[in-house]
C-alpha cells in the first residue's frame, strides 16, 4: 500500500467521515481562484500566531482568503482548542475529544491582538458540547482580556449555539462584544445532513436573544450556497433572520474540503450573488456581503465600519 500523508491526516482529523463514500471534487470555476499565501507580512503574521501558540480558523478550516487576509495582518482566532465535538459535513476543523481548556489562552489572545495592532478582531471557537456552559465563560474572559490589552480594538465573536442554553448565551452577551455573529450555515431542510448537531430554530433563537438582552450589539449571521438549496429557501432564511432583527448577513460559496465532505451541488455565479445581495438589502439588512469568496470574517473590520455608519444613517432618518 502506498503511503499517503494527506489521506492519513484526513483520517486523523475526520475519523467520523472515513465511512463516507468519496464525493467527486470537480474543477472550480474561474471566479473561485485565489492566490497562494505569500509575502513578508503573511510570514510575520504566521510567525506571531505560532510564537504565541494561537489557533486560527483561517488555517484550521482551510479558508481560501488566508493569503489576502494575513498579508493585511487580519486573522480570525479560534479559541478552546483545535478539536470540535461536532461533525458537520461541510467543515474542515478536526473532530474528536477536545483537551481541557487552556486558562492562559484569553491573555495570549489579548497579547496577539495588541501585537498585531488590530483595529477589529474576530474570535470564533470549536463547539465544546463537553463543557457545562459550552465555553461561554471562556469567551467572556477572552473578550475581557482583549479589552485589557487592546482597549481600542472592536470585537466580533462567532460562537456556537451553546446548545440552546440562554443562561450561557447571556454570559457572553453581557461581556459586550461589538458584534455577535452566529452562522445558520444553510437552509433548514439540509440541517440533518449538513449540520446534524445543530438545530435551525435554536440558532435563530440565540440571535434573537442578543437583541433582547442588549440591543446595542450588532448581530450577524452567514450561510453557504452550493449545497442543494433553492433561491426560495435562501430568501426564507433572510426573512427568518430579519424577524430575529439580525443586522448583517454574509453569503458565500461552499467549497468542499476533501472527498469525504459534502459534495458541491453547484457553483453559484457572481451574477447570482449580486442578485442575492440586492434581495437581502431589500429585506432590510443594514449590511450585506454576498460573493463567491465571502466568509464570515472576510473584510470584517471594513464591514464593521460600514455597519456602524449604516446604523447611524438609519437612526438619523427616523
């Protein structure tokens, strides 16, 4: 048998997917192509991340925009380890039994934000269903550490659903992030196969809860297309998010990480994404980002400034 390190790595990262039949990975269209990571600033960002023993979702999830973002010293930090307790069929983050929480991680994140000189930072995490509060207190401590080390930095968080525990959710809300982002990822019909550990309306309720507790916090959610959804279903997700008073929606093309992951049903064209953006704006979102390479934290800092300006303009008009 020929030794193939890539296959062994996939089996280690995704043991629950090894029983899946290989799904064909077709050629990507021209509008999906991105430049390979390179450049001095990219290297400096990589060295800082590694030196502080930090984890980024940019690396763990195989984000196609890592070269562009890291060249601008933009990185999305992933807390609570590198191993997720869930096994979503679209996700490239490793699945298994996580290690104990690192109590010094929040401070290291704060130091990393300070050293990078970030004006805006995004903090996400693996799902930690093994913890009583799903990691809510760790999120709150991370927010506090960033406020201490980099008080001028605005903070965007992208947590899981805390298993629907509103008390845990409230711990994070009361830590006062500037943006509370939680992705619905796909349409409800596809949850059983694409996001089996989650519940669509549980995620909607979490986003709604943020506005109930602190209306000043911006809320944001994202979804992927290309998994078999229809345009009508995407429009319904938009309506559900607006009913929960969500401010910002991101929509991007799903890209299959390995043959063991969910297959791409089709590639939506740039023109179709433009149509989705127009539709979302017509439904009343303050901000919309819809393009093939859009991801939750892509251009997050610039988008946050636009989001803040859009709210100010809306309030002035009322």
